[in-house]
């Protein structure tokens, strides 16, 4: 990582509240795959930068920007174009229901 990244880096938990508001569920356990290096890690394990004009989530492996959020008085702007995928775990009861035949 660059000197800039290591001197101001927080873990993804620092950004989880904002992303949880956007998605409506706790994102800490969401698996985020980097669009650059293809490494996957839980949202909470990624690097977060929250002191700028927006919030930035970076890959813990290669420092690539995974997601950005900027809030203005009228809207929220979300960019996840640096991510290859986001995998959201299903609640246990829903995962079991989906495995039953005929449903």
C-alpha cells in the first residue's frame, strides 16, 4: 500500500454504517471482490477512507478503489464500478427455504 493509504486507513467497519443505510442491511459480512486483482474479502476487512468529501472503500490487497459514496443535500451518489461483485449472505431461514423442493 502507499504511504497515503497506510497513514489514514480504517477498516471497512468505519464505512459500514453509511453503506448499511444505502442497502438497508448490515454490509459488514458482504463479500466484496475487487475488479482489479479479483481478491475477495468481507466488507469489514477492506480499507476505508471517511475523512474526505466522500467515503471510499479500497481493496485490502491492491488498494484499488472498490466503491465510493458522496452525499449532497439532495442526493446520495454510489459508485461500485471498481468491484467485480458483492455477495450478500441470505438470512439462515431464507437460505433453508430456498433449498426445499417445490418452493
